């Protein structure tokens, strides 16, 4: 899955939906580290601010948590998903 840089859905919402899908499918398993902001920015051709917004959506949804000095991880018991209207179409 890729990011549509020309699409109507903001790129940060597309990235959040993409990562959410990976979490739901178990590709990003509970307790495992989420790729770094820099890695996500490079992989998907996004700016760091867009990546940070996407990660904030996932954190607010209870899917990931950040541990200072260690990184960002998929929560052991992920929440119900993104808040209404935040998933977007990827």
C-alpha cells in the first residue's frame, strides 16, 4: 500500500490508516517497535510533521505508545481504532 500524495485525503491520515491496517493484520505486532519517524518519512516520501501527526492519531486511538528513550511501540491491548472520521481512505 502506498500514499497518494495528490489525493483528497491528507497524507498523515493515509499513513495513520496504513499503519492501523498493519497493526490490525498483525504485521506490527503488540509490543513490537513501530518504525522511527525518520524511517517512515523516508519510506513513504513524507515530511516529519506528517509522520508525527499520523503517529499522534494512532496514539490518541490507543493503538501505540511512546516510551521516552526507547521508541514507539504497538500497545499490548490496542484500542478500538481511530476516532470517527480519522481513518481516511488509503
